[in-house]
C-alpha cells in the first residue's frame, strides 16, 4: 500500500486524532477565537487599534504562516491492517504542531512583542508619544515566595488594564516556573497564592504553558476579538513521498495570530531572586 492509499483508508481515524490533540494540547484553541478565511488567502489586514490616533489599521498586511511537522511511517506499518502503530506517529506530530501553534500565539505573538515595545517605551514617552503596549510588570518575592509576589503584581496589572477600559474576560497564561510558584505557600501563609490571584481576576482561568519563558506570565483581557487567530487551513495530514522502506507525510496548518488590541495584554516578569 502506498502512502496516499493508506491516508485515504484511515482518514477518519487520522482526522479524529488530529482534532483531539488540537482540542486538548493547544491552549490557544480554548482561549482565542478562530477567524476562518479561504485557503487561497496569503495575507490579511492587521486590524490593530492605534491608541494614539483612535483608529483601526486596515492597511498593514500580515502574512498567513505555514507550520508543519514531518511524519515518517515505516512501510511495514503502512501495510499492517491494524493502523495503531502508525497512528502513534501522527499523534505525536499533532502534539508538536500544537506546541508550535501556542508558541507562535503566546510567546512570539504577545510576550515577545510586549518585551520589544518595552525596550523603546522610554524614547516614545520622552518624545511625547503614547504607548501602544503596557510596560512590563515586575514580580518580586514576598515572604520568600514569588507566588505571593504575584498577588500585588497581578493587582497592578489589572489596574493598568482597567485604565484602558479592559475590565472583563480575564485569563492568565503562566510559565512553568510561575505555575509552580503559584502553588507554593509563602513563609507563614496558610493558603497558596493561586487562590488569591484567581479571586483578583474574578475567578477567571489560570493556565500553565511551557511555551512562555520561565519567570513570565501573561494577563489577558479576552473579549470582542481583541486577540484572534486567522485560520486559512486547519491541521491536516498530507502524503509527500515514499522510499523503499518509509512513507513520509506532512502534518501542517496555515494561520496567523493577531494582537488587535495591544493594551488588552500585560506581561508580568519575575526578577531573579538575587535582584528581587
């Protein structure tokens, strides 16, 4: 059996696996709306709000990007009437693709942009301009705990969101290290910090994501499509080529995230303990 025939024979199982991993392993799937566009589209407008001009930028174009994971399946597994072994490779590729998706959305699409903007913020203010991103919010240890330190930092971040009119739909995406600190009691404390943090954000969700650099956490105000994902092609498996002993496939998708309202996101960043 060649790769194309195998793909057709097991399309239902493959689609189910991809859909399941997309739903379970991809955090952006749970938090951010998808804006579908025709497959042939190569770019869309940024639709980014300019806080100084008070207008939406519908002229700047952002390219729809392609993300892929290679899948190699031995010929013997392709020929096996039971596809279970071959489908394991598809499942792992779907998990890796889900991570790439979240990395593009949360780290490159939000956190990295905030860090870059913070680096030039002083120059903008000195020139009398208006910032388009919030400044970084530092997290300092309290009672020997960065988790305890997150409580006043989240309160500060909520205040700057409120100043720009973002008062609903709060959610936090925390790096691995911040997630751990949120579940560690400070000296003399009877509760864990995440309880207080969730109360501050009106019991909104707090998620862990390994795509963020350790020490970082995003506080987002999610509503009205402030951050979305333009999707031209949802994840799918395509047969590419076959050798004597191996069949090769691509698991790919095409999308681009849009941080349309940049002031709806705040990046909190913990200082190293020797600086705190």
